[in-house]
C-alpha cells in the first residue's frame, strides 16, 4: 500500500502518478491523505487499483474513472464520478449536485444523500444512493440504473430515455414523460444483486420502478400548432 | 462565480479566533472571486453606535474628522482608522446627522450597527484581509465574500457584504434578473439601493421586510417569491445568521455544524482549517429552504 500526502504533493503529481498505473502497476492499493476538500482528486484513472481518499473532497472527484475502485471516506462536492466508464466509486458521506453525470458504466455507491441532478444524462452507469436524491435527478437519463433507498425530489426522470429508476421512499414529483412501471422478475433479480453489491440494507420488493412513457421520442403532430 | 463564507459561533470560547478562522475561509475562496473581497464582523458592542465609513482619499478625509464630528455633535466621537476604512463610535440618535455630513464630504457609509463592522475593497482576498487586519478581529459571527463580478463594475462599492439597515448585512453568489423592477419598488418603500449592483437590491429587500415586522426567516422566505435569478444568500443580523438558496440551486453551498459553530462555505475547502471539522455534521442546504440560527 502506498500513501500520498496532499500536504506535500501537487494535485497534478497525484493524478499523473495514479494515471501512470495503467501501464505499470506499482501497487494495488493507494491512500490519499490530507485532501482538505481539494478538487479533481483521483481523476482519469485506468487501472485495476484500489484508491482510498481520506476526508471530504471538492468538485469532480474520481471523474472519468475506468477500472479503479475509489473509496471516499467523507463527503464529495459537485460532479463526483462524472463520466465513469467502469470500476466503482463509493462515498461514505453525501454527494453534491450532478453525481455520476453522463456515466457510461461502473457502480457509483453513495452511502449518504445525493443532491440535485443526480445521474443527469447517465448512459449506462449504475448509481445506488442509500439516502435521498434532490430535484431533477436522472434528467435525460439514457441507460443504466438509478437505485434510491430514500426519497426523490421534484421532477424525477424528466425527459427520460431508457434508464431504469428504482425508488424505495417517496417521489415528490415525476418529471415530463416519466411514469411508474410494473416490477417484473428481472427487475427484482437485478435489485437483489445490486443492493448486495452496494452493501445496502433493503429488500427488492420495497422498491417501485419508474421509466420513460416514451411519448417524447417522436414528434406528435397534434402539437404542431404550439411551435 | 463568487465565493461566500460565514461563521456563527454558538459558544464564546472561539470569539478571539473568529477573524483568524474567517480569514482562512475567505482566502481559500480566492479562486472563486479574485476581484475584490469583503467581510462583515459582529464584534464587541460599542458604547454608542458603530458606523463604518470608507474613503478613496482617507488621508485627506479622516484627518481631523474625530474632532470635527465631536464639535458638530457636541458629544464625544471616537474614530479608529483602518486603511481606507474607519470605524466611528457615535452618540445614539446621531446617525441621520452624520450620514448627511458624510454625503456632503463624499465619504461612503458602509454600515451601521451596535457591533457590526464592514470592510471591503478591490484586490485579492489575502491582500484585503491583510490591509484591514481581519485576522486579529474577535467576534460572535461574521460573513465574507470573494467577488467575480458579473452584474456591475469592480469597485469598492460593488464588493460585498452590503449593509442596508442597522446591524444587517448580506453576501450573494449568483445574479438577479428582476433587480431593476425591484429597485423601483424598494425605493418607494424608502429602501433605495445606492449602487447599480444587483446584490444590494436583495439586501434592501430583506431590510424592507424586516422593517415591516418580518423575522429573519420570513424575510429570507420572501426572497424565494419576490426575487428572480440565481442566488445563494448568507445574511447576518445582530443576533443571527441565515442562509437561503434559490429553487434551482445551481450555486454551490455546503454547511458544517459542531457544538461550537455553524459554518457556511461555497465549497468544503473553506472548512478545512476549522477546529473539529473532521467530526462536524456536514451537509448541503436544500434548495428553496430557509436556514437560520439566532442566539
């Protein structure tokens, strides 16, 4: 295990050291200390390594992650795990706005709450939030799964494409073209698996599923006068 | 952008360190606003009314001012000059007369209160803080701002905090879009903004609501109905400290609370030097939700 102390390390040096593990892995486990809320920690990684970020972070922690398993012991600022490709990002605390935005794959596991726009424009990532999510979550979400153990804020899944949304608590309101859908066996099976992987204390049967009504996919000629 | 910070102490132990802690918070937010910086600090109550004034030519304006005012008011006036600012201690009931005097001389009044002092200038936050010796200041609570200007020019008067009534001050991250209409409405109510700045309109709005009898929570709640635009506001009053974000909430905000204090920051980085932050409750204030603390 290698420890990087941010009190004596430049951010670029940290990221280039971790990014260099993609070609030659020096160590499978890394610990980053003294983060003091810094931005852009552990971004652009592409190696099967484990990275523990001790404390809370600023913007864009663990962005563009591929293959690495990144664990943050505190809370994260806006844009955590943005555009993740694969691997996992786990946050012990809360996440600020647009967590997991545009993510293509991997697992984002937030043990606290996520604020507004969680999973905006997600494209295949799986996101589990153990607490609540804020307004406009999964806005224009294209594919992947957003699993919320708590409540969802206003306009959940507005202008949704094919992402699947699962909520255990209350939904304050659904966004345009987002509707509740039936829970089929494959959904219960999926939930059982992802809840286990996320270490979440919840049963698949407790969730409701939401998805796209697919009414915004095509132009409705009856609306022509409105333009 | 802009960066805002606030610190409200629940206990007296940290009072001597308030300026020191706020200065570190402010400097950390330099990336968000390098144009200008300012701070409002609620220190010890004066024996009389505190008035913070500012001048572009302090050597000329402040020379002999203490004696001139003492003669004018026929009562002792004390003056503490700090760089381009000075804090006057005035006899109660003399505010209107002194304001008229300052207007005639071209000296700007930054704020008036029992314990509040306001310092703001153009320049990097570290330089502004050093010029005014903010690190050495003690107090119960304070708010600060680092500015990246969008709606009005980079000037001393365009910097935050804005104080538009006794003991009140406000800092803002965002931009308001209905400030011209609000400006006219507020002027009719006797709270005319003195600058072209949109934030001052919000400060006047809150002052007008408080003057009408609203409490701080109600006044902050009113901003959600009556002000249009992007905002995270942090407001200071004699005994309190309040926070509100617009319903879209795209301007960042994070809060931390321990047994000793409540802290506000645009980013978590601002909290990194606070005592006990490792075990503090840290959370993001909800959109369109009013938070306030009063002692």
